[in-house]
């Protein structure tokens, strides 16, 4: 029913609730997009070279000292990052197990924006045995679309980024990608 003046405008409270609900939906969608594995099209992993954490040469992509191309799990961390303190020891354990069984997936770490002494102490305390580059100005992470720590990038044997995890990677996701990458034959 109308009073002859035309349709009534929506109630101001209803408009605010609709706007709030839409804002929450957008915020949740953005949060999910930033904190879960991406499904972006495959792209070539950017190459980089960094000084090895603790000295003794350089590390980077493409891998040096490894015959042929191999899948790579690239993990970004920093000693001041709380979630990294829970994640890095788990990643280091998975990497050791992969190496002990003679697997083909290579692990590479990037210590971001740390002083080299604190980054090295953190990597040692986490029992990291894979090569780690010291990225004291955080120049490499943005090249992989990472905006914070921790972050994990999965690269297949054809040097393509196949997935990126923004934030802590779970053991289940790490194991799943490790198995998939193992089936990715090395290219020559």
C-alpha cells in the first residue's frame, strides 16, 4: 500500500544492514583469497641470486649445483615472524626426510629482512639443512606475489610456479604438493 506519494524508500536501518553484510562478504572473500593457496595461471618462476645465509657463496633460482631442473619448494621466513617459528621447523623436517629418501624435490629458503646473525640463529634452531638465501631488503618475496611472512612457493620441474601459499603452510598442504612435485619428472 502507498499513500499516493509513490513507493516508499527502504528503511535507513535496513540499508545499513545490507551495506554491512556486503562489506563483511567482501572482507571475508579478500581474506580467503590472500590466505589460501592460489590457482593463478602457471608462470615461469623469476630467477634471483642471493648471498647464502651465513656466507659461503650464493643461492637462487635456477638452482646451481643441481643437474637438470628439479621441482623446488621455496619457503620465505624471518626470525621476528611468530608464525614462522611454528612453520619452519616442520618444513625443515619434511625437507630432511625428502633428502634422506633420495627424493627429487629441492628445498630452498629465503630469510627476509633479518639481520644475518638473527636469521642464521633462527635457521639453525629450526634444524634447517637446505640452502637459505639472505634477502636483507625483502626484494625477492614480491617477485613471487608474497606480501608477508611466512610464504611458500611450489615450483615444478619446468620452472613454473604451480601454487603459492600466503601465510603459514600446513603439513597436509606441504605433503600434498611434495607428492605432486615428486611426480613431476626432472627436465634436462
